C-alpha cells in the first residue's frame, strides 16, 4: 500500500502538470501549433493603388486640353473690313478711261473716256452705258452688241486710267489733297501716301466724313494694333480730316 504522503505528492505533481507550472525546473511542453485551415487561407494583403503619375520615377502623362478650353485660346479673328489686298473688281465711273480692242477690226481699237452721263460712244454700236459696270461686264456688253454685225467678235477691254474714284485728306499731313481710289484702300494705307504727319497734328482725333456719317480714328492706337475696327476701307468721296 502506498503511503498517504506519497499519494498526496503525486496528486500535487499531476495538478501542476495540468496547469503548465514549472515543476522542479522542467519546462512545460510547448503547445502544438494550430493546424492550418486549408479551407480558409489568409487573405492576400491589399494592394496599394498606383499613383496618378504611373510607376515610381515615371512622369505623369500629359493631359490633353478640353475642346472648349482649346477653342477659348484661339486668337480672335482679324477684322475683315480692315484687311487690304482682297479688293473687288473695279467698277467704272465717269472720267475713267478704257481701252477697247476688237480682233481683226482696227476701227474699234481706241481709248474711250466715260462721260459725265456714264456712257462711252463706240463706232457702229453707238452709246453704251459704262458707269456702274466692271470691265468684264462692259466687255460682254460690247461683244453682244457687235454680234449683230460681226460673227463671234473677240473683244478685249482694259482700264487705262482710273479717274472716277477719289478720297481726300485735309489738315496736318505732308501732302494733303485728292487721291485716286484705284484699289481697296484703308485709312492706314491712305496715310502712307500722304507724306506723314506735321509736327502739331493731333493723331488721336482724326475723323472721316462719308456723306452724313462720321468715323473717329486714333492713329496711335491703330498703329499699335489696338481698335483695328477703326481702320475702315475707304469709299469713293471719303474725306479724312487730321486736326492740328
């Protein structure tokens, strides 16, 4: 029979092993690792969103401008009325001189002056209204009328002198007076023909009279690219005044 003291010691030792306490310097057995749950693997770490600039060290791609923004940056269209050089066909008027040639018929070949009544007098045809016609219009008219006398006439008409269209400049310019309006001419073009301004010319208060209409013109502004709408195309009879 086991003595009572030894039995009590065995019970205490067993209790200590159950609670994991150190018994006589013997370390407790390590706990068995938990079995890996193959049915529920650990979730993969969340990936960090790539920055807008792309991969590290790479510059961000250029952003194309919006169509409306690009349209807003377009320069304004130039003033069509102020653009010289795109003139219309010249319209004949009183005192203009035209040269008429008819192939193989010398009697028509001559210079003709448009009279105050706007007509020219051509042999065999008589008076023809030229005022208000372009050179092409007059050539077709002569060809049609000559067709009553000549089989398929070949007619050529050229402007020899342009005397009917004029503009005038008064006041503080080097060469005031009357100028022929032979092509599309703006106010700035007109001043290029007038010999420059005098010393006391007020170039900010220039004005143009066209019948009962008055147009203001600031030469300093327009010459610096401002208020280009003031640089109007001149018409026959326009009068430009440069105060002093």
